C-alpha cells in the first residue's frame, strides 16, 4: 500500500514523534522533547515527514509537506525505509520552492559546527577533482567539498585598526628632547 497525499502527520505535543535512525528491525531514536519544544516554539511545526511510529505504507518523500516542517530523517540511507538525509534535504529544497519552511536535523562532521559557531561563511566548492601529486591525474570520484571562510569579526577588526593606528603614531613621533 502506498501513502496518499491526504495523510497528514502532525508533530505530537510531546515531541516524541520523529525518528533519526532505525537500528535493527524496530529500534528508533526519538527527538529529545526539550530540543523539539525549543524549535517548535520558534517555527510552530504543522507537519512531520518522518513520524514515529511510521504508518504502514507511508513515504514522507512522496507526500506534500506542510507550511512548517520538522524533519529528523534517518541518518543513513540504509537505516530508512524511504531514504536517508540526502533524499530529505532534496525534498526540503523542493518544498522551499513552494514557499514552505523545513527545519532539518541532520548529521554533520563536528568541524562544520565549529566553523558555524565561529561565524564562518560557507560555500559549496562542488566536486573538486583534486590532482594526484606526482602524475597530476584528476581524482576519478571526487567528494563534495565545502569552502569555509573565517573573516575577522567587527570587534577584532576595530581592535586591529586601533593597534595599527597606535603603532603608526608611535613610529612617527619625534623623539622627546629632555632638558639637560
């Protein structure tokens, strides 16, 4: 049986509604209620495409989503019945084109979060075909690469400007002449 577009899965008030990973035949990991409550207070979710328990025949990737979606997909494609995080990210991007908001909790390398917390500007560099050092042969199956730019923040820039100004003033001062 396949899911029909009239199936509406609203997040439940306890926040114990979304899976992040299926381990074995019936083990799900639920969103901690305090995390869900914090996000729901900001976004007021009206749809959850990854509910727990998953209704028979339901596929969150094949139904229209709501206006404000809470998305905590399986963390690996092999853990989900309908796909992993990449499939749900693609669906969220499509929903964005229809004017819908999606908040996704997806796995990420810890260094990416460190960069975000430091205020990094993140850009996709695409699939970079790195060159083998000796042969200069391009990599056959390149991975997606993220370009992270860390710029000084405004406080740091002001402090540096002040320090440079003080150094310039010290360097251009005439030596003091002491009376003898």
